[in-house]
C-alpha cells in the first residue's frame, strides 16, 4: 500500500510536547522494522525513549526536525536492507514447477489415469483441456475435474486451469449447453447486450461442471463467406466482430470464466485450416492491421487470454516464423503495441506447423507465449521436461518461464477469488 497522506492524525491519548507546535498532521517517509510506510513526526518522536523525548522538547524546532529526518533515513535504510535480505533469502521455485504451469494437456478418457495424476501432483501440468470424448455425464466430468484439482492441491500447486472450446454452433463440447446460437447468428442480432447475456449464461453453465476457461470467442474477420471458419466468426466486418466478440468475452468473465480471443493475429484471410495444414497468410500489413480491431477492442475490455495462431505472417515477421514462435508477433505486436498484459496460449501444439519443429515448446515460450496447449495427453506429459531441458541447455532463459508463471498464477488467483 502506498504511503499516501491520510489527513490530520486523531489523538491517541498522547499529547504533543508541551510548548511545541502541533505538527502531527505532517507525513514523511519512514520505514521502521515494523513495516509502517508513512509516519508523522509525532509518530517518530514516540519511538524515542521518554528521556530522549524530554531532551528533544528543550531543543529548537529546527534542530528537532534535523534529528527526526536523520532517524527517518536510518529507518528507510534499515527497511531496504531487511527487504533485500528477505528477498534474497526466499527460495527459488523448482524449475519443473515453473515449466509445469506453462503446460495444458488433454485427458485420455473419462477418468484421469495415474500418469496424469502424478504429473499434476508434481506440478508438471498446470491445466487441462476437455473434449467431447471426456464428457459422458456431467457428474462423471465433475468427478474427473475434482480428481485432477485434488491432485494439484496434494502437491501444493496452484489450481488447474480447465479449458473447453464452447464457441457455439458446431464447436461446442457440451452440445446441450449454451450458447444457443453460433457466433455468426449472434453477430446478426446486432445487439451486444444480448450477446453479453449469452456469454454469461455460457459461463454459468461451464462453471457448474468445473470449467474455468472458455477458448472463445473467435475474433477472426474472414474476407469471404467461403472461409474455412464458416459460422465460427461473428461476421465479416471488423467493427461488428469487435462489438459482438468483446460482448461475449465480457459476459463469460462476468460469469466467472476466463475468455480467450483467437486466433491472433487473425486467420480471416487464411486459405486453409491450421489444424490440418502449414498455413502462410500472405495478406498485406495494411489488411492485417484492419483485422486486428476486434483484438484491440477485446483487450481494451479486459479479455484475460489470447490464443496465437500456428500460421506465419510475413507482413508482421519477415523471417516467416509461425506466430507462436515469433517474438515480433507475440511480444512486440500483441504485448507492446496492443498492450496485452494477460496470458498468451498457443493453438494446438499437435498441428502440422508446431509438430514439425523439434524445439517447439522452448521456442514458443521464448517468443512470449505463456501456455502450451496439447491436444493429446502423452505429448502434454512430455512438455514440462522438454522446457526444463531447454533451460538447462541454455536455449530458454529461466526468467522467461518465471514471467509466464507469474502471469498464469495471477489469472488463477482471479478465477479462484
């Protein structure tokens, strides 16, 4: 808490020194070992023995002030030394725990197997993604999620992020649940308040079964009705997509579920699905910039996650790196230019482009990504060891993993609060 001026101090039963000016409403920085950040001159004087206080009383005010300022400097120096000593004494987290928070794994089946439970308890998996194959009944899914969260607690780890693709239309892991309409249908409502309510309904539904992250909304702006995205997008106008997409995200988060804007910096002009092919988006920079508007709007409205695509964008990164491996896209464009401070997650790490890169986990984290999304459990369980190995080999700075850990844990605190 900052040491702001709090107004004149109320009497605490002690009078100012007899014959002294009443100076108790002043505030100067003073940090004694007790940790109080801002003290009045009278507070400081009260810390001195009564004998010294009596001596101060007989001194001219200017001399007394000089003594107090000197004491303040000593107190501040002592406070800094104590804080620095405390910080240096804090043990560093084991590397596997830093790495594990950056891993989101699929679950093989409707029950968690021993390998996954052990990895979660050891802190080597920080989140899971739920697919239709994991869902037979709500009770069974709740049991699955409960067993995984219990394993995380048993290891003293932060709670898991539990994610699902619940966009609406054909992409709904819970077919009977909201949203009742596809994104394209919601866009045709031209009613952001109604879209927001649909997002909130979706969140309430997901939260009841233990899901805390929706990998939605899609913020891509297609350039053609023939786009492979189909009805997954809110429309072909950047303004419409921005209004409807941000509204859906706000509704989700009001209902207690984190929203995820995807697929940054946009797949609207892609000619193929990145889940099935290695895609290069050859649009001009000007065209791509226009299609960033929905992402800008969602970030301004507080969206908590952004998913980066597996495509490459030569207009944004002349090296041709895939977005998830590109610091020019993740760090420079998304974080610095657009001001995103939340959690960045990949699209599927099993897609053709990342799978072709043997150093994919480390390169994605080094580019500024926080969470690696694995759509198969075996690959998910191998990810944390791959990251720790990359740190050991000098290919990934530990500080980069630490920064991701900090952002991820901050998100988890918000979702748990």
